[in-house]
C-alpha cells in the first residue's frame, strides 16, 4: 500500500525509517499489507539522501496520486499543514499527524472533513510522543466517565525542574543546559511558558469530554517564575513542583482546563517522573487512576506512534473509525479561579502572625537560609479568587497550585 510523508524533519525522517525497518512487523498486523513510501514532500533539498528519488516540492504530486491512500503529516505548524490536510481528507485519503498545534487549533474542522469523505484522521503522536494515550482514552477507557486528567506533558520543562529539584540548579542554568543537550529550542518560549502543554491539554480535553477545546480557552502559566527558594520550601513538605496540564469535569456542559506549575506530593505517581519523561494520569469513575508513562518526544518514539496510526488506517482502509469529538462553545471551559477549590502554596514577605490574621488554617514551611521577613505556607482548600481576596494586603512573592493527583 502506497503512502506519503509530508515534512522530512526529525519526526518525518523517523517515520520513513520506521516503515522501512519494521515492514515485516507491520505486514503481520495488517493482514499482509506493507507500507511503501511513494512521496516525501519537503521544500528543502536532501542531496545524497537514500530516498532522493522520492522527494517532491509539489503537494499536488501526493494529492493527485490515486495509489496513495495514507499520508503522514509531520510538517508542524498550522499553515500550510491545515490546507494540505483538509484537501487530502476531502479527497478520501486518510491522514495521520504528530502536529499538536494543528490538532488543537483545527482538529474539529479536520475531523469533520474526514467524516464527510469517509477517511480517517488520527493523531496518537500529537500528545505524548511515543506514549499511547489517545487510543487508550478513546477505546480502552470508553466505559468510564472521565473525572479528570493531569499530565506532565512537556519534557523540556520537566528536565529543567528535575535539575532544579535534584541538583539545586537555578532556572536559567537548567534552561541553558537543556538547550545545550538539544531538549530546548533556541527560543524556548513555547515550552517554558506552557504553550506546548496547552495544545496537548486541548486535545486531551476534547477527546475526554467530546467537545472541542481551543488554546485560547485554556489558562496557561509557565515555569519561569519558579525559584530554588520555592523548590526548597516545597521539599520540606515532601513535595515537588511539576508543570501540569489539568482537566476537570464539572458538568455535562462545563469543564475546567489549565496549565500551570503544581505541587505534587511524594505519594503521587507523577512525583517520580523526572528528566525529559512525560506522564499522563487519567481518573475514571470505574477504573480509578491509570498512568501512562514514557518518552514524550524524540525521533523514533514519536515516529513509532505516527506509523502505528498509519497501520490503523491501513486496517480500516475501507471503513471509517468512530473517533473524534463535536463542537464546543465559548462558555464550555469555565474560569477555574472562581469555581475550583484547592490548596495553594504561597511565599510572601510577611510574618506568620500577619498570615494567621487573614487565613485560619495554614501549614507553615521552612528552608535553610530563610529570611526573617519571609514566610511560605500551604493553605486550606479554597478558590484562587478567595485566596487573592484574603491576601489583598500581603506582599505575595509566588503562588503555586497544589494538586490532588
């Protein structure tokens, strides 16, 4: 069966490699069908590459080839990936992708295009790289009412926080090391400010509850304000700081979805997820907590998920998978700051007496070298707006959510 790959970067080249090196395995799982790469779309030249004869710079070579039934989109970004993908789907060609930005922004429209033509649009690699999460949520957990999801969804930020926690390395130093090792881009904004995790939250929320969630609906906060002082105070409470994407069910037409640093205590399955690894914890009413762990990025782990979707499309070449979600609306994702109650970690320039005067139940924390005019504490359960109101006259240095996962 002929297939095509759009984008020959890290993931795209990995897709071609996995197809060629694993076709014996693939054929066993597709009733004897093998995948043959017929076209590779990329605007760059790859002189001397072993696949040089397959390269094209013209998208229409793929669109108009009747033998190509499945296309892997590993270009990244929204344009021209959206235009190309939609045209392919409307032409009846199935498309698989690792492009989280595209799925988060345009997933609903592309799923509708696939529905219209009877093709399939799959994106297992868009959230957890090599970690299976989309298919398990859509199929294996289908009998559960999903109560919530919490995930370490970005390996770069998890690496940085691990270095801060385990090696007492300042944020700026840990970021520089991540860049030197190739974990962080030259411009790390999408990672450290939470935008990458936000896109993945959109996909997970849309899948879990059946209505499309857009990035502008998800409150997003990164880790650039986390300091070694915060790490030390939290450690005294037997906790660690992680960047979490969180999704919570509220009602049939309301959910909460946000990305932020969060304190995870030592008993949590998420607390021991370190370095560039990712983990996604799904809470179902029947199954309880299940955790999916593994490499959240990387050439071959991500490529393996892309090719797995291609195999699934090959198995369903003449029939449509029941998969996807419907339309959302502006009010679907609530303002969690006035609706969700949780404890908070707070660090402030104040005395314990000043804090006790405005908050009735707090657990004060300590660290080595703690200044006499600085306090850190964990509050009782309340909304963030309630906390802000009570601390209105207090000089707050930092504030971090405490999760119950």
